[in-house]
C-alpha cells in the first residue's frame, strides 16, 4: 500500500522523461536501433544501405542510405515525438503502406544515445546536420554530404546506466544484431545491404531479384539448396518465397521468416498455418525452414498493434490462415526442387506429391487455434482433387466410440522406484514397451527410458574427465549462417568436453570431426545444428554449470532411441533390465515419467469387474 506521504499531485511528465519511457518500448537493445534506422531508410526509397557496428552496437550503430533524404526543416521536426511524413489523419492508419508510421523511433533513439544525422535531398545544394545528446540538441546547421541520410547512434544508454546493465554480453547482442539484419535483408532482396563490424565487412549483399541467392548468403548454401520456389495466389493473398523440403529441417523454429507486405512479423496465426502446411511431413519435434512473403491489401491487416510493429492483426484471420496453408501446400507439391537436389518428397519425381491430396481446411494442431471464422468476403480457391482416394480405415480414421459406462478413465500414475520383477510382453506402436508386474501392467516410454540411461552414462563419463568420443572418418562440413557461426565459436570448447568436436573450416563453414561415442549413430550435421540452435535459444551463459547440464540433456536426447523405432526382443529386455535399476525418481532428464503403471484394481474397474481378479 502506498503511504500518504508518497502520493504526488498529478502533473505532466517532462519531455525528457516521456521520451525515455517511449524509448523503453521502442529501443529494447541495439538490434532495435538497427531495425528502426534501416526501416526508415527503406521507407525513404533506399536502394543501398550501409550498416556499421562497433562494440556490439553499444559503441556505434551507423546506417547510411541513398534514399531521398530530408530538408533542414524536416530534419528538425523528425526528432520530435509523433512527427511523421507517413500519416496525415486517423483514416491513414487503415491501410498503412510503410514500415514506420508512429513517429517514435528517432526521438526515442535520440533520448538514450548520442545521435548525429546528416541528410540531403537531390534538389538541395548542401545537406543538413543535427547532433543530439540524450534528447538535447547540441548542434544544427549545414554540411556537405551526398544525397540520402546517414544516422549515427553512439554510446547507447549512456545516460541510463540501469538500462545499459541489462544488456547481455557482446556475443549475444551481436547475435541479435545479425538476426535483425537477416530479417531485413530477406524481406527486401531488391535492396543492397553491406554490414560491417569493427570495420570488417561480414555481409556484402548485392540487390537481386533472386531470393535463393540472398538466402544462400544469409542462411547458408545448404539451406538454399534444399528449398523450392513458391508463387501462389489463394483468396486475398499472394504467397511467394522459398520453403525447404522435409529433408531439411531444424529442432527450433528460428528459421521460419514470414513477411506481410515486406514487414517481418511474428504472428501466431501465420506460424500455426506454416506448421499445418508441414503437418504429416515432419516429425513432431522438427521445424521447417522457410522464407515466406505474403502480399495482401493493406486495408486487411492492422499493423498498429505494438510499438515495435512486429505484431499484426488480420481482419479475416481464419481466411488468411487457411489461404496460407493451402498456398504453401500447393507450392510445395508443385514446385520443382532447387538445382541439384533430389525430388522434394523422395521416390519418383513424376509421382504426385503427397501434399496434393491434403485438405485446405484448418485442423487444430495445438491448444492455441485461430478464432472462429466469420462469413468470408471471398471464397478460397477450390480444393486440389486427390490423385487417388485412399481406402477408409475405420479402425484408424474414425474417432473412438463413446464408452457405454460413465465415470473417468483410470488415472495413470508414474511409478517412482525400482520396477522389479518385470516380465516383457512386447512393443506398442514403436513407442512403448509393455511389461507385466505382480501388481498390474507397467508401460515404459522407450525414448524417455533410454534418454535417462544415456544421460546418466554421459554424466558419469564427464565426472571422470571427459565424454568418450568417436572420430569421423571424414569431417562433415556445415555451411552455417553468420549467427550460427558466432554461436559455434562461443560453444565449441564446451562441445569438445562432451565429445562433439567442431572446428572452423573457413568463412562461416565449420567441420564436425568427432561425435560422442554414445551418439555415434546420429547424423553429425543434424546433431551439431540442433545442439547449436537448442543451446543458443536457452539463453544460458556458456561458462555456467547450468549450461553444461542442459547441453548433456540435449545430447542425451539426440543419442537416444527415437519414437517409432522398432526394437528386437533382446534390446527390449536389456532396456527393461537397465531401467529397473534406476534410482527414484524414475524420469527422463526433462522430467517426463519413464514408467506408468496400471494396477490390478484399476484394470478390474476398467472391465467392470466387481472385485480384483484372483491370481
């Protein structure tokens, strides 16, 4: 409860405080500054953008463009809050056609940095200069400069030490900067980008109408080689871009890029649609790689949702969702593979792709689903007719019939403790091992069980010095993105302790030289990529015990029996025997139960027996 003495009278905030509050929404970290400045350059019609960064953006972020520039009067007005040339009235918010429109970016950046702007229009003989420190104008006048604008933001958060302390390490912030540049460059392939760090050019991307080349430069040639071109129209949207075939996937959705009218968005509806389009083609734990551009009438999408402008709302969410699913499935089914790549779905290239027979209708894939559809103002494209109608399998395709008796199903409780006296029955669905026990039925999750056993073995080896490794006959070379290469440089010493040896191979290429002996059967390239992605997404500092333990858990998962893997009877016997000796609690490293038991009394209730069956 606030004490009476602490209550102050209502008053207007000073401009300096108001600007810093606004900066807290717009300028989250150096990558936010890069994004806002480059978007301003793109809105100004730039065809080439030069970006220079020092000290992971804390020291300097400079963005120079060849756009149409500003007059001296417009420059002074541009650093005032809510000053913009992109909107004139409230109605203009419906159908925004520019990346920026709020008029908050420049004043927000100016309030938390030392900002210097030079700009000139083609019709002006001299340019304009403006220098601002912490929101206060220090210098204004004329200067000789080329047509376009150059904006320098130095010493970010120099006047807000608390905000500066919350920035992560330089490698982490550099990764965010690289990710921001990647999104902008993939969204605007027709614009040339040059990105330099400490004076060294990391990217020099020429303007192109070939999105494949831009993807190869940013995500790696391997990713580009597995992607197919898309260009589909369904209902109100046009979908174009590139999508990877199921042969190339990742453990995280960090390389699914979706753009709406050139704006990168992170929208749950669209990401759900991408997942639906790949449903049945990828294992549940894998994610696709895709660069998808959606074009639709700007009046059908509301971009005035969040200060960072990374979230949008659609007037017809369900219709856009279904149209994206259908367009992506059609594109994947009809497009030819990239140069030198085998058919997208294996087998005969002339055979109809499985996606051609998928439904366009939306089917929930998770608890989070698009809202109910209203009456659409347009009709979706007709459903693609199936090449051949598969026979009905009522025992698989139809939902289970309701039980004739009321009451909840028996609750399956984890069996915490040694199993003991287990008698193997067999394997179910390639997922579970069934065993009889003196007090009922025991079900073992084969992946969780083997993952726990592998984790214990890896942990034991690490405690004794290092994890046993097995060298590869020939190194497996991976073409990484710049961000992945930075992660690899940071994490390589940790992987070496865990038996996974990776080393630089020139440029952004890294070579996998050895694997942990317990994961010797894994795909080296996939294992290395997944480990890099998973551990980088964890956000843990690499020099902590928590990072090492999380890395062991991830490694154990990749080195374990997979779901759907058929096991021989001796293999199941050995797995059951080893699991029975695990100390409690008997869970996998992620906390999922290894055993589930269904007691004799619960079985009796399931079959409506009056009492427990006698032995």
